[in-house]
C-alpha cells in the first residue's frame, strides 16, 4: 500500500523534529562539554590534565587552606605561585566589581528613568551610544579606553607635572563604562512594564515627583534594579579584556591572575579556580534572571 501525502508530510515533520533535536544537542555539547571536562578535571589527583589518576579535593583544599603556594606541575618541572597573589587578585576583583556595580547601577537607573519617562533633545543619540558597549567587540572598547587614559594622563602631566598611571581606578572606570549599558537596558525593561496610571494617581493625591519616585516607582522597579546589579557584578567579576588593557601594577584581577598561571601550564589548580568562578557567575546570573521575572 502506497503512503498517502498526509502520511508523508507527517513522516517528514517527524524526521525534521528529530534532526532539530540532534542539532540542538550537538550545539549544546559544543558549548558546554569543554566546561564539563574542566570541572571534572579540577578533581584530578594528577598534576597534569593529560592523565586521570583518581578523584581528590586537594586542589580545592589548597585554595582555602592558605598553604602559601600553589604548585604548578608540568613535564619540564614545577613552579610555585604565591597563594597570597591569588587572594590579592580575588580581593581586587571583588573590590572592582562592588564599586563599579554600585556606580553603574546608580547611573544606569537614572538614565533608564530619563529615557523611559522623558522626551528631550539627543534622546535617540543617547540610546544609540548606550548600545555601543554591547555591540562593539570588547577588545575595541579596551583599546579605546587605554588610548583615552593615556591621552588624559599625558595632558594632566603636562599641565600639573603629576604623573598618573594605570591602576584600580582606571579598571573601575572601564567596568562602569560597559556596565552602564546593561543596567540601563535591564531597568528600562522593568520600567516599561509599570502602569503609568499608578504615578498619575499618586500625583493626583498630592504627592510630588520625588515622593512618587520613592513610594511608587522605586519599590516597583526594585527587582529590575537588583537584577541589573547582579548582572553587572557578574560581568565585572568575569571580565578579562577590558581589565587587561586598563590595569596596572598592583591591580591584577582574578581572570588576569588565572591567565598568568596558564603561561606556566594548565593544571587542576587552574581548573579548580575556574570552576569556582563559573559556579559563582552562574549563581549570580540565575539569581538575576529569577529576580527579573518576579
């Protein structure tokens, strides 16, 4: 019995759906399988990632025990990296992320309110400029910030004789520059969902603009603001390219520290640090998405 046209259509759709699932599985495997391998080998008892010698938690214990050094083993020998350098890099990353997140959240929220509630000259231009840090390659932004700081520092030195170098302040400014865009977009999406009638009712009942903001707009927008802050903190904590171009002596962040360790060799110690960074980043991102949906 020959299959009918309807049966052929159903068979074609079924094969198409199965092939779509296969493509999706291959795509996710391509993206996440290397991360899974990194996490597994962070528990490797061997100092080399090329050979699996059993399960161990020694690499994580060495990170939290404050043993003084992290031993990096390789075929050519071993190298000791100061444990104090690791914690200094972590402290730098947390400090930069905290300050840049706070300032970017404040400025980004103000810009989101201005763009969503007011019409003013240059509004379209400001919106276009806000999308630039998201659209342009990160290396382009890093180089542009480096050129900007170099020109400004040279000008200040010529005028005042004071020499300024790259350091934690320049990294913080760089992180604020790209975090503002993400904060503005996230908070503005929350503001777009608010009913303007609530603000109008508050104004009709005698509240001024400032009281309306504190009693109506801010409480209703707070989940979006907090979500944007978590997202900005995650982006700042994980950033490498902009930190690489804007950091100086004594301002090494954790991603830069890990990059320096890789120059020796890739060992389970690096895998352990990367796994912890991944877990914390994932926690912040999931928290941000959960709060944003609330």
